[in-house]
C-alpha cells in the first residue's frame, strides 16, 4: 500500500509540475481554466514566469520528497534534512487540505464565486484533487511511522 500511495502521489506531483513547465514555455491549453476570476470575470492575478517556474519546482520537489521519504533508510545525519523528512508529509497534507477548503471567496469547496470556467474546474477537479493529495499524504505519513 505504501508503494501504491508513493507512486500515485509522485505521478500527480510530476504531472502537475510538467503542466506548469508547459505553461512556463508558452503553452496555453488549460491556462484559462486555472486562474480564478472576480465577479466581473476579470482574472484575479496573472502569474509571472518566475511564479510559474517556482510552482513547477515546488511540485517537483514535493514528488522527490515523497519518494525520498518512502525509500530512505532513516539514517540521515544532517539535522535540516531530518527535520524536512519528519514534517514534510504533514506540511504537504495541511497545505493541500487548506487549498481544498479554500479562501471562502474564489477557490475551494466553500467559494462564493461559482459561475466561471475556473469555478467549474475547481469544483470538479482542483479541489477534489487537493483533498485526495492531502488524504494520501496523511495516510503515507501514518504508514511510514
């Protein structure tokens, strides 16, 4: 079961990272549905190339942490890496569960703005995926103790 959850989370994070790399290099498919909009249907923000790169890097890093945590022997001398390995899955779980719940305005299960392309994708795909990631990270953290 540990192997299945690890592979699933790694595939999800590598895929999400790849999508952001695609956008970084000018890809447009799916971009419109990925940015929340206001009531006036204006984009809430327009991510910079650096922000897109940073998100792609962080998602890739999350995949690597999950793989490393699952397959490491547990004998790490560096205190920073020990700290990272001890709390990384909890951090990932909290981060994605908070994202699934949302900001009560534009994103998440409890968003108020529900009549946009982003809101439709958020309700059907983004928030459930974030909740699944959070739950899987919690399960993996529990199983690896």
